[in-house]
C-alpha cells in the first residue's frame, strides 16, 4: 500500500463518516417535523438512525485494517526516516475543533434543544 493509497482510503473514511452523520441529522429533522404523526416520525427516524449507524461498523473495520497495513509497512521498511515523519506530525493540527471546515455538525446545524417526541 502506497502512502497515496493510504491517503485515498482515509479520504473515503472521511466521506463515509460525513454520510453517517448526515443520516442522523436527517433523522433529527424527521423527529422535529410536526406535520408527521409521532409514531410515523419515530419509525422513520429509527430506521434512518439504524441505517446510519451501520456505517460505523464499516468505518471501524476500515480504520482497523488501515492501522494494520501501516504497522506492517513500518515493520517491514527498515529505511523509514522516523525523524522526518515526527517533524511532519509536529506541524499538524489534530484538534478538530480548531479547524472550522472539520467541525461538521456544529457548522451546519442550528443550535438549541432538540425536542425528540
């Protein structure tokens, strides 16, 4: 696995995570819609939430497999310049709240209490 492939796979994890969150946001919208009868809204929302949460299993499996692949790459590559990688890591912002375009839900959803039922 090249580092370019690793980057593509991580981008795919990001895309799938975004889709999962969008599905849950959609379910909250269903629950907030007062035009839909309560029982119907609950059923639709539960279906949407279960469907969205199923993505978590895929994401966890993908992430675990990527971690295994990277560990094996490092284990088998004796020429890796670890100090160079440490320098790259030291310049990254890993606090997602510090990066506005990564604060997905907070940036897109109106704040306030959610009345579920």
